[in-house]
């Protein structure tokens, strides 16, 4: 993957690339939106704890496809209020900590999810040449 960071536009606000070019013939994986639902069915309070679960779930899905966070080319996230952005971003940055090419990213504030206790949802696109 190749990050696309034109110098003619403002740099990204955080840990993401403005765009990502995928190599020809890349194998793609698309996850469904992951909520902060733990394997035991519990939902922790707080955006940071919920986002950590979202990213743990995404890592498990990627592993099933023999991929890692380094294969993520785009990340879309949704939070229910501006105050949840910081917790989400901390979990995202931890997930991307060792990633050499940062994915493109979208973060949107939404009115809610299927259950009121959810405050974060995350989905990704990943690509691999193998």
C-alpha cells in the first residue's frame, strides 16, 4: 500500500492518511461494523473500552483472513457524541501503533446505534497481495 499525502492540502488531523493506493490484484477484506460487545455479551461503559473491543474484534476477523492491522487500508468509525472521540481515537492509535502505512479514515458523529449503551462502531477495509 502507498499512502497518498498531497502537500497541496492540509495534513491529516490525526493518525491516518488522506488516501491509500492499493497494489494491483490485492485481495480485499471488508468487515461489518463492530460494536463494543465483548465475547461474553457484556458492553463496558465508555468509548475507550468499547473501541478497544471493536478493534479486538476487527483483529480477530483479520486474523481469520491471515491479515493484521498493517493490512487495513481504510477505517470508518462512528461515535454518538463529540466527547466519545478522544476515547475512540486512543484505541484507534493503539490498534495502529506498529502500522507502517496509515489507512485512510472517516469519523462521523451519529445519533445512535441499535442499543443505547453502544457509543462506538468501527468497520475496516483491508488489502493483501497474498
